[in-house]
C-alpha cells in the first residue's frame, strides 16, 4: 500500500521514549509500519537534514590515489609513500599532498573521509556501478566483465542522480532545465551506474558534452583535456599526422574552451516548433503509433530528451541571455578564480546551474587512472588544476552565500595500491616514450571530500594503516555515501520508489555518515 507522504522537514524531533508513550496513548490500532516510520524520522532528524538545496558531485573518473591527495604516508618506505612530500593543512597534525597547498589552507571549510571503501571490487566497471548507484553489490547475474557492456537494463539499481530526480520531481528547476545534469565531457564515458534502472529511462541522467572532442589513441591516462599519456602540449612544435611519432588531432589539447550550448539563439525555422503544445501532440501521436514495437525503453528516452530540449529552448528564448552555460557573462576576475581550462570551466558552469535551480550537477574529471607516468602527470597537471579550481569554487560559493545550501562531494570510484608499481614495466605510449611507474586499482580505501550543505567542516574522519591500504577505524560503504547525500538533500530513510510493476523499494541502502553531520 502506497501512503501519501507529508513534508519531513515539518516534523518535530521525537525521542524513542516519548514516541512509545505516545504510541501507548494515542496510536493504538496503528500499523507497526507507521510506528517504525516515525521512529526512523525521529532518529534521523537533525539540524543538517535537508539543509542542501542542490548537490555538486565532482567525479574523479579513474580513481585518485589516497597517497597523492588526502592521506599521504610520509614515514612509509619510498615504494609506498611515492615521490611527493606533504603540506601542513590548517588543521593541526593533518597533512595533504604537497601539490594541494590551496586546499590545505582551506581544510577548515570541508571534511575528508579517509576510510570509504568499495566492497572488495577493484575493477572500473563494477566500482563505477557501485559508487554511482550507492549500492554494495552488482545486479544479480552481472559480473565486472558483463556490466560494462551497457546491457544491464531495467533490473539495475537506479543511479543516485536518478533517485534525486525522482524524489525532487515536484521541485523541478525553472527554465526548462532537467533536475540532474552531467558535464563537461561525455563522449566515450558510458560507464555503468548512470541510468534510471528500476525507475525507468525517464529518470536517466542528462549529459551535455561541452568539451572539445578528444581524439587520442590512448584514452587511459592523466591529461586534463585529451586524457592520454601522450600529451601534445609537452611539445607544441610537433604536428598531428600519420607518422609513427606524430600526434593525433590535438585541437582539444591546444584549445580547451567549451563548445557551450546556446539554446537562446537556436534557429527555430519550423512554425510547429513555436507551438509547444502542437509539437507535443505530434510526439504523443507518434508514440502511440510506435509503442507496440518498442520493447527497450528507447522510445521513452527519445521522447523525454526531446521534450526536455524543447522546454530548454523555449525557456531560453523567453529569458534572453540568461543561459547558464554562457560563461562570458562572468567577470574576468571570476573566470581567473576558477581557472580558464576544462576543469575550471566545469566548476563555473556547475555554480551557474546550481543558481538556476538544478538539483544535482555532476562534473566528471577524467584523468585519475594513474597506472603509469603518475608522478610526472599528477604534479604537472591534475593536482595543481584541482587545487586551483576547487579552491576557487569553494571561495565563490561561500562569497555568494551558496555554500550552506550546496552540498559539494568529490571522490573517484576507487583508490590506488599502496605499492608503487607500473602496469607494464616495458610499456610505451603512442610516441614510443617508456612509461614511468604509477599505482594500480585498489578498492579497500578511497578518499572522499565533503563540503557545504549541512556538512560539519574541518573534520578528517577515519584512519588507515601505515601504508594507507586498509581502514583501521570504521569503514564507510558506497551505500553510506549515497545515504549521506540523500540526508543532506532532505530525502528521508523511509522514502520509497516503485518499479514499472509497482513493487516498492527503499531509496536508502546504507546509513548517513554521522561524523560528517
């Protein structure tokens, strides 16, 4: 039986003893499920519940090393600690990697969980699914090999973003924007865990490919723009071409500027497009004619995307130049604060989307799969860029009064091995350069960053062993990670969704990370 839900934010916290007293006096005859629901509401009520209006999830695709970010081990042997030193944070006794000095100076404004873990999974496909769905097991019958084929379909658990879109369906942003967006580079990023799954394709995440197309032959390294170990920016004189040491078409490396959508200037020449209702009637008629032939959900997805695009176009035409993707509306000082490269532009677009009412923005940062050339590439590219862009993002959110109502979360799908090791001792990149070492996949610990939106700042939660390989204190699961996000957004543990045949499921599969709240 599906119950109508009231607004959980309006509940007065009730202790267990008081609840039982009330139950004995006035809840006689009530269903046990109702009593349990009230207990759940009471146990999770706090000043942090529902404080966030939006969430920005910074996804470090590939899996960042805990050693080279937020859990360095300077006293470990060189084969464990790696090549970098550390920097003292604003928190006594807490050190970060030496190439994160700006974040270290702001460590009192965010918190780090050092003992997040994957459930004994160290493969990209499986870890992506578990993190992005907030679950601890693959769907029945799926393996790490099968889950990357993109054929999971409707029996997959919904993504965190899909459940946010579902739970906040009645609180959609104005202006025709979808409730959840992923930016800035989506081509060839069809990783598992992004879909609506049991909720249906209408809750699939909407992605916008804002960044230039990457044409690198090796899409598996730490480059901010073209995501390759063979970086043309290291030798600007070399040209793309067919030779054995020639670069690929490297225009995306030379010019990282976004190709921003400008729906307010879309040429709508067909008169029918100017009448939204007429177009929708035609779409409905087409759907009725084709629905018998569609068994995959592609038609529903097709219809959804086109309706969303039309809403966006019409809203942008009405609102003039208020396109959240038009970064030229920002001052030079603000753009410099974020950084004029791909990651900085992604963070700035995320801030503008949050201001426009989008409930979840995922900024996917490729380049953290550092099997080889790790120490060269991280210190020259990924770490300084993240340090500058994320620091500027936090400063800007705080200055605008947005940080308290915007939850900022950052992590990858896994950590990296304690031991430094090359994936291929004699491996070479596309130009014949010998790879230098890095770290392999590791799911036993991964660092996670939380700020704003009800998170208590200035905390480092969890302790790993001397090699940063295993938790020594309580470990938190990907389900706990998801529950923390839901809690901060005001989605309570009793919230349910129903699949296409009406079967109920609880959104929560873990518990919020209490030391953060």
